[in-house]
């Protein structure tokens, strides 16, 4: 990371005012000042009768374009919605009977449930260890659905190998980047990307994206089309005929306005810093913590480890916010965290032993 990158990172860090040592982005990201101000203006407009829903359309367009830049896609290949599971469900519903879906064992349920629910419709689902996914792809495989970074452990999916394995066998790859978009670059060639934005993308809950290759997106039909999927949304409020937008916008779901008003400035902030810079910063903090705890470096912003009884209480007393997942401590580092945060965490855990 050069001097310019560090300066951009330090400037971005001034956008946050955590009142504790916040190491829980994997649950929910912190809100930047610029997003909070936008949300406060929105709340005031709603409270005083000055809110105009149509005015949010340009904000959503800005967020769509900003996310496209982060994901390395074009804006016309980005659909907007509210939750990852809605878009995973749209992909799952496109699978014909007899399709085989590979899942990582113990995958987050917003990825797994939409496909498991299709078993009653003739879809076969196999759950295999994360690291074995590429070798399990075969001629019968229709789709691999996996999170780029596992929610419970922070383990990184072998995405490059999966892209190759799926291409070799004519299968598609769906990647959930809810725990990675914002710090982990996405390789080219992924058929579908689904992402909730309230974690590493620093939005509030209620916004999600779907993008992918043009060929893969063309195979999808809207699962629950509403007015916002219309070619002219504000002229698609009543009656037939069906008049959906072209491209990915036909998959749009009606927006939670406040979520997009807060998200657009946050995405701009991440683009200003640059994902390579955020990636270097976040993973350096994660590996600093792992090294201090006697673990091998893993290149992930999420770290999970067993801790002695009472450690969670000690962390809370020290003002450190983390999470417990699957009986283990999970901490996560993002652009607003520093080496001092890591060192305080290590010190607190050491005294809890």
C-alpha cells in the first residue's frame, strides 16, 4: 500500500465514529457520516411531508452504477432488491427438474435454503466440504452455489478453481458476496453474484444486488415481478399487459427507499478508497490477529476461533464488539479498524485465559 492509498484510507476512516472497538462487520457494518446525513435528511422529509419517492430513482441508479464498478460489471447487468435469498430463490426457480446443485457444507442458509426448497421440484442438492467443491463438480452438476467468504469462519471459497471446474463441465457458479463485497476482489467469469449490502458495503439492511454474465442472466425469469421491474416503473402501477424492463432491470424488486438513500454514499466511499486498498488493510489486520493467536495467516477479514468460557463477557466489558457463531468467537475487520484494535483484542483475550 503506497502513500496515496494510505492517505485515502485515513481520510475514509474520518467518516466513522464508533463508540466502542467495533469488530463485528460480518454482522453489520458501521454507517459512514455521509450516509447518516443522507438518512437524517430523508427522515426529516418523510416527517414533514416533503418526501418524493420518485426522487429516489436517481439515487438507486447511482448505487447500481457504483456497485457495478465495485463488481467489475456494467450497470445494465445489475438488478436491485432487498435480500440475498430473494435473488438466490430466483436462480433456484430457474433450475429444471433433475438439476444437481452443489453447496458447501454448513453454508449460510440464505444461500442453501432456496435450493434445498427446490428438492420437492426434482432438484438434487449435494453438500460437500468447502475445499472439495471444485473436485466434486462433474458432468451432472448444473450449479455450484457458495459464499465467497464463509459467514461462520471467514474461510475463503476456492473461487478461481470453481470458475475453471464449472467451465470444464458446463455448470454455472453462483457466488454470494455478502461477506466479501467491499473488501475481497471478485474474479471474472462468475455466472451469478448475489449480495446483501448491510455488512462490508456499509449500507443499512434492506438492499441487495444481483449481477452476472449476460448469458447467465438471460436464463432467469422474474420470480415475483412488481411495479419496479416495469420498463417505466411509474407507468406500471396498474393493470396489464405485462411490460417488464429489458436486461437485468426486469429482475428488480421494489426498493426500501431508506436503504438505498444510505447505501449510495457508502458505495461512493468504498470506490474512492479502492477495493485493493481495503483488501490489503482488512486482511493485514485479520492476519495480525491470527498470528498473535498462534494461527496461520489466511488472507481473510473474518477470523473465527475457540475461546475459553467467559471470554465473550470479558470482551464486552472491554468495549469490544464481536460475535459468537457456531460456538466460536468471530471477529471481523474493516477499513475503520486499526492495529490498535487488534492489539486490544489480543490483550483482552490473553487475560481471559
